[in-house]
């Protein structure tokens, strides 16, 4: 009963703040802070929502469903995967519709979700590429078996040769620069407290905020973090997923002896509708 009551209160509070998505609340207005929902007695049910300056930060570990649902409510209605600009709401990427030819290879195109399936994002990395996987990356390293679980099965996503993924927002299906109200991501197997972060930047490249994904707290190993700003000011985000990229000679080691390494994969991306920068 305690879980149900907390989850209901969380969603009600989030629904009250749906106006934070662009097209609702005016940029100069401030939303009320949401009271965090946590249950310290149950490590599989850890969701917090807090305010920092002009942003609401949602984080969750263990059973992350409540946190993801609350974050979706903050951003608004899910928009279709079509080109053009919607007046508000959100877009999502769960990787699962990526075709077989671009799965389990290291050349996933960074513009796929703007050209092939228009959702207004362009990916770059200082590594060598991106990889979409339907087998938990065991074809890269057999030691990864059972390490990376999914929030929306079956596929996960990583940068190759780096832990950095930069995301530029554009009006879906175009090259027109855009801004969003917020961005959040599901992560698989966050083992170290500061290894996995999302940084938010404005149109001038100034960093607005940096948030940390919480460590995994159960066997499934999922975490979520995202921020929603009071106005549409985010032009780019940088994800740092772990401190070690995947590889045939890369192994996750956060507790054992020897050098520590934390390999982290990404699942669902959830973000505000990209609208043209003015």
C-alpha cells in the first residue's frame, strides 16, 4: 500500500507541472517544487524529484518505472515520429525499431533519428562511432553476458571507443537548430556514483546544469536521470556513460581488486519537443 500511495502522489505532482513543457507555462514563470518520493526501507524503490534553480531533476534506481513516468508527465504528451515542429510535448527513442542492418555493428549513423526516423536529434562522439545492440554486447565481449539489462527490450546503445555522446537538437527532419525543455536517459549497470552524467548547454555553449545518474541498486541494474527546465533553453546535451567504453579487452570492475572500471550502456532517451531557436 505504501508503494501505491507514494507512486500516486508522485504522478499527481508531476501532472500538475506538465505546463513546464514549452507551450504551457511562460518562460518567466516558476513552477512549484515537487516533493521527492523515496522509500529508504526498499532499495528497489528509490525515486527522487527535486528542484535546482530553474530545473526539476528526476532520478531513480532499482524499479525506475515511477521516475520515468513522472518525467514523461513533466514533458507532456508523446509526439509522433514525424518531421516538423510540434507546439509542445515530448519525443522518445528506445532503439528497438532500428533495422537489423544497423544492429550489432559499430557504424550506427548519428543522424538516424533525424533522417530515417525524424525525432530532432544528431549524435556525435569523440570515439569511433555508435553501436546499437540486441544481445547485451556479448558479441563484443562474452564477459558481458547478463550485465546490461533493458528498460524497453531488447536493444541498448553505446558510443564506441568513448564514453561520450553529444546530442544536438534540431527541428525534426531538418537542419534548423532547436532547443528543448529537458532531456533524460535510462542507463544500464551504473556501478560508480560519479561515472555517469548528463550535462545541459544553452545556445551559446554555456553549461546550464550537470546531473549524475544514481548507482544501480538491484539485480536488474537500471538507473534514470533527467532534468526539465522552466523554459526551453537546452540546445545540446553531453552524456558520459560510465568511465570505460565497451571492448573486447574492457571489463566491468567496480568492487574487485585492481584498477576500477565502470562500463555503462544507455536505453530510452526522453526529451522535450525540439523547437526552432529564436
